């Protein structure tokens, strides 16, 4: 007979003897807000990042009250090229160490590429790509040095579905591949 291995799951209090902090971008709504609730529910301190000041402050108060954790707010517009550096400076000024980085803020634009607004697209690339790259670049070295850290990039099922977009373009007589 095969033996049965019993694994003891550490009690919640044990797993949380070391306080950890998660920074969640786009925490003012949608998936980011729910992720913030999940981290706080698991006893993590959270740093909530987005543009909507009042929503973030309300959420921080709610999470602190409900879970007894520390929830901090950093107001930032990730479409601004300096946003990631400003966020990390604020973290340093407040003496905060990020153990989990959740790159969640983002959005999509729709419409035929030939007609859409380039300014809006470049802004979206700044939020969805450049800010994530920049924030990760600034926070990862500390995680590596501490030998502790987690990064979650919230993306889209559209990413692996690239060929269907390619097909749409091919139907217009254009060959394109999204990697
Ligand atoms: N929901 C879906 O079906 C779906 C599908 C594919 C991919 N995704 C991806 O999943 C992530 C979350 O989606 P969601 O549906 O939860 O989005 P959502 O409800 O629209 O929330 C987006 C979050 O991003 C923040 N944000 C947007 N622009 C920002 C900026 N310039 N600077 C700082 N924060 C900004 C918003 O906060 P403020 O407005 O307060 O700044 C908000 O908190 C996004 O990256 C999205 O692309 C979602």
C-alpha cells in the first residue's frame, strides 16, 4: 500500500509572524481592488496605487478596519513617465519595503488601428508596458538582495490569442503576428 503523507498547514498566525507588504497598482477598482482585499485578508500590509484619491483612501480605511493591517495610499498617474520613480521615492521616504509587486493597472483601447488616436495609444503603452517595466526594474533588485519577493503581472487572455488578431489584420490584406 502507498503511504499517506500528512502535511500540516501552518496556522494563520504562524505564517504571518513576518509582516509582508504588497504594492498593488490599479487598486481603486476592478481586479486590483479585489486583489488588495485578498492580500489584506491574508494579513498583508498593502500599498494602494492609482489616480483616484478618494477611492483609495476609502479602501485603505476599510481594509485597515476589517483586517487590522496597515494600508497606505500612493496617488500616481502611471501615464506619466516619472510615475514609477516617484512611487519608489515615496516608498523609500516612508521606509516601506515591497515583498509583492502586483502590476495590475492597465486598460485596452479598441477600434481600427488605422483610425485610432496615436496620443492615446502611446499613453496606454506608457501605463501597460513602460510603467510596469520601470516599477519592476526599480523594485526587483531589492527583492533579489533580500532573497524574498513576488511579482504578479495582470495581463489578458488576448496575449496568447494573438493569432486571431493577426487573422483580423490578414483579412484586411495585412500580415501581422502578435508575440
Ligand atoms: N477585466 C477584464 O476582463 C480584463 C481583460 C483583459 C485584461 N485585463 C487587465 O487586467 C487589469 C485590471 O483590469 P480591470 O478590469 O480590473 O480594470 P479597471 O476596473 O478598469 O481598473 C483599472 C485600474 O487601473 C487604474 N489605472 C488606469 N489607468 C491608470 C493610470 N494612468 N495611472 C494609474 N492607475 C491607472 C485605475 O485606477 P484610476 O482610474 O483610479 O487611476 C483602476 O484602478 C488591467 O491591466 C487590464 O488591462 C482585464
